[in-house]
């Protein structure tokens, strides 16, 4: 990775805005280093994504976390020789380095650019063209990347379909490691802000407990539901303290479609209220492969799993106005929800005591 002067980029075009950054598309005039290329050892003109970190002109270790996480991951997997021909590190987006915006002075992370955008929009735009065979291929790629992260003791902590990009050949690539952390890093009370999109955040995290690898598995279960239905989880609800309370009480999206044998059961395992009951990423990968191989048998027997046509299936044109699918700080909402839960519990206890006595 390297620092690249901003003037080395041209045709910088704003694409979208996330919870903590703005994303631009740009042409990197020289392109990244390639020691197999002739001098000056660059691959030449390349389209990249520039992620401008909000209020980062005085950059700190916190802003650099995304690069540090990727560097540690890539170093680990370089030693295992798993760098792939797709120019990513085994289903993890590749980071080239950092630059600094000439006007705002904010720092910008340089990554590979994918024309197809993210999985969320891909599902919305192509839902009825994605057979169950293709869905299961995508799931294998997604869980493969997650398994590699967990193998490297990295927890993503903001795992959702908007943070999965779609590469050439519709291959999903995990991105946005901005708040990822080591699973063996001690819990830091000074940096305990919880970020995310409420439907993808595990209930134990919504109850104030720390992120674990099992929290990522819960998020994967929501991605499974999204692929199955073509809709975003809890698209019809406001993402507020009431939803947090309901999720902690066991609310999950409705099961309203057919799927290959074992798919729904596995999805429910990922959703389990007890994180210890969820499969590991390694177990998840094996189970997804088994479902995939069974679907191949269905295809051979000319009985592939079909996508249902139903009013309850397929993308919707309008989500609930209060449904927010950008990562944002959630700690204050969680505190409010926990306070409400505690108050309800106290009221129930008082009612029981007054009814039955001491």
C-alpha cells in the first residue's frame, strides 16, 4: 500500500454517500505498483474507488483502521498464497493505499472499483434473473470471505448487503472494513460506540454486549433472507428503539418463500438468539456447500428449486420512510431501548408482587 498524490487521479466523480464517508469513482493515471511490469513498475491507467473519510483532515489511527485491518489480513493470506486472479484477497476487496483530497484535505482510501455496485442493489435489480443455483454460488463466495476474515481473527462488525460488492462474473466481494476489529483485541470501553444498520445487528450487540464472530454470523443470516426474498430485512418497519426491543425479544423477518432443502433451517440457525448456538463461519461454509450440491442434483433431475411468484416475494419500490439502510451510530438508541426494557421488567415484577403478595 502507498500514499498517492491527489493529482495522480482524474475524472473524479461522486457516486454515493455512506454513513461515514463519500464514495467517488476516479481514474488512477499510473495505476498501482506491479513489480512484474516494465519500469516504472505500474500497471497503467485504472478505474478505482476513492472513499473520502468525513472530518479526517487530521488523520488518526481510528481513520486508518480500515487500512490496518486489510494490511494485517493481506499479510496473513499472502503467506498462504491465496491472492487470486480476480485481484482481490479471497473475496475481500483490495486496498491500494490512501490519498488526500486537494480541497477538503480529508483523506481518501483507494480501493478497487466494481461497476456492478453492491449486492443490495444487485438483488433489487436482478432478483428474478438470479436462480437458486446462482444464489448459492454467491453465498459460498460471501461465507468464504467471512470464513477467511474469522480465520484471521477479524470481526467485520458492520456486515450487510451494502458492504458486499459485485465483481466481474457476479462474484461477491466483502468491503468496508472501517470498523472491523481483531477478535482477540481486548474490549475498549473508551471506544464502545455501536455502528450499523439495525436489522443486521445481532441481538446481543443491541443488548449492549460486545461484538463476536457470532455477531457476523447473525448478519449473514439476514443476507440469506435478503437473497431469498429480494427484500431488505424489516423494510416495512421504522428502524427505531421499538424495533430494537422487538429484535431482542426474538422478532425475525417472516419466512414466506420456498428455498432449497436445508436453507431456511440454516438461516434460522444464524438468527439464533443465543450466539453460542449459531454455526461458525467454517461450519456455515460446509453447510452452504451441501445445500449447493443438493441443488445441482435437483438440476440434473430437472427439478431445480424455483423462485416463487407472490405479492410477498420480490423487490419493493418503497421502503418504510423510517427504514434506514446506512450505517450510523446506534448507542444512544440502544441505551433508550434497554431503559424501556428494564422499566417494563420492573413494572411486570411490581404487578406480580402486588397481585400475589410477597
